[in-house]
């Protein structure tokens, strides 16, 4: 395992989480819809890349984590929807099917 990546993983994760929260805080739904996929893909690339890089010496773990990061990244980027009525981000019900309506306001 790469100890330097472990040392910076949690501060980077925390900075990305707080940065994303502040970036989307009190924004209109159109802004969220336009930027949510890009910001999510960036965050997944950074955090997922660090996780995969930490497992390079162990090839079986590397392949499992790489497949997991790619699947979760696909599910978050392409299956998550932003409601244009209220701006709520709706996660998929079962990681494969995108939500058909907003859970907060009921809009389609």
C-alpha cells in the first residue's frame, strides 16, 4: 500500500465533499442539472483514482476496486437525476434504473 496516498486521501475527500456542497448550495435547478454530472465525474475520478492507485501492488484487489469504481461512477453519473422543479438530486432505486419521478415534489 502507498502510505502517502493514505495520508492525503481523507483530507482530499473532505475538501471535495465540502467544495461540492458549497458549489451547489442555494443554486437553481437548471444550474444543478447542468453541472451535477461534471462535478460528480470529477470527484469520482479523483477519489476512485486514489483508491485504485492504493491497490496497485495487489492485482486481484486492483481489478475488484477498479470494476467497483467504474460501476459506481457509471451509476452516479448516468443514473442520478436532478429535478427541474425543486432541484433535488434523486439517486437510482437499484443502481441500474434511473428514478422516474422526484421523491420530494413528485414531478416527473
